[in-house]
C-alpha cells in the first residue's frame, strides 16, 4: 500500500500525518515551530518530522509517494515558493525546493487554508458542494475559497487571506504592515465570549423546555449580533485609549482596559436593561394571549441579553488583556 505525508506548517506548531492515497489517516505527530528562527531551521524541523512519521508508519521514507505542505501566507503552488508569510517572517522562501533537497521526494506546497479547504471539499463537510468558503483559526486567521470546484487564488496567490481583509482602516496595527486587519479582531478571546453566549442560550432553551428549532437559530443570531456589537464598542474604546496613553508598554494595558470598561459600562448595562424590559413586556403580552412562538423567542432572548452584556464586559475584555499582555511579553524575548 502506498502512503503520502501531509504537513501543516503554523506559527506555533508543525503538524504532520501519514495517509493512504485514498485519504485514510494512519498516524499523526507534531513539533514546535520554534519561532523566531530561520527558514532553514524550519525546513530542518519539517524534514525531521517527515522521517519520524515514516518510521512510525513502518514505511521507508523513500517509498512515500509525495509530501504535501500547507504553509501560511501567499504561496506560489506552481514553484513551491512562500512569497510572504508574516507570522513566519518568510519572504520569497523556496520551501518546496528546500524540502526536496533534504528528503529526495516530490514536494508540493500550497497555502495552508487552501489545502484545508480542498480537503474538506473532497473528503469532509464540503462534499457535494460546488462552492464554499473555509475560515481557519490558529496563530492567525486564514481562509480558503472554492468556486465552481476550483480554488480561488487570485493574481498574487492571496485571494483567500481572509485574516488580512481590512475592516478598520485606522485600527490595530497588524504585523503584515496594514492596520485593522480582521486577524486583529477575529481573535480566540472574542470567540470564547461568543461561545459562552451560545451555550447559555442553549441551556435556557433546555431548561424552559423549548424546542431547538428555527426560533433557537433566530435567538442565537440576534444575541451574537448584539454581543459582537457590544464587544467591538469596547475594543474600539480600548484602541482609542491606547493611542492616547503616554506609554505603549503592555504593563499599562490592564489599566487602559479598566478605564475603557468604565467608559462603556453604563451604555452597555442601560442598553441591556432597556432591551430586557422591552422583551419582558412582549413576553407578558404573548403569555396573556397564548402566543407560544413569541414566548419561546422572548424568554431566551431576555436571558441572552443579560448574558451578552456579561460576556462582553467580564469575559471578552479580560481575555483580550491577557492575550495582549502575553503577546507583548513574547515580543520582548
């Protein structure tokens, strides 16, 4: 049986797997990327991981059919050159050629999110679709776009770089050189707060005995929109206060976040209470007239309104502080 090796090169970890040519995964391993380091050091780590994977699969490395590498950033898949990957500090790195020299096997390199999107399209949740978009979250935010059964790469191989779509031209500086990239806002910290909202609204439906149906979806989408808006308002105030701060040290960030929360807290709480009271009136009227569909919408919405306010103020902002301080400390090393 023939095997191949797949490598996922990230800013934090290098993950690898051995698979059969029909897509059955046999073995996986991972190692630390070890940033900051040179492209040669990263190529050496990938080569060592490939040898370890072949050994674990009890197959000589030279019998592997090929090696596929998903790398972040703009990748010319025809030449195997990573033209630009900001998290790896890659500028026109011939990664494919470097690995062919080290391993003596055919090596194919493409953007990691494109590779992931193609994998889902061929063998995962995208089967049966002709077009799809995939968003990847890790050290950064990436994406892969498939239209009419083809990967959309654009003229510079970066069409799917969703993390570097600018959503605020005066926003947070990104290490790609732009400002306000989606990657700076679509962080795990904000997503944790949103997951918190979804789970509590789900529990509200279960506790009150409501069916998980289209009303549940409507409540979830409404609450997520409210929470995102509230979180963005807080993050914008943090950004403005950081601009005005005389010191840019990460140590000053907790005080800046507390100041920003104090400035936005009244607005957030009053908006939540006003919305809650309006929903309460709607619920009471629906209960009097026996309109069960409105009741099953209004009651979880009341819970979600309070939960959304709490998660924005007490979860998203503190987690953002922890992440930003940690990021600042890493940049000093």
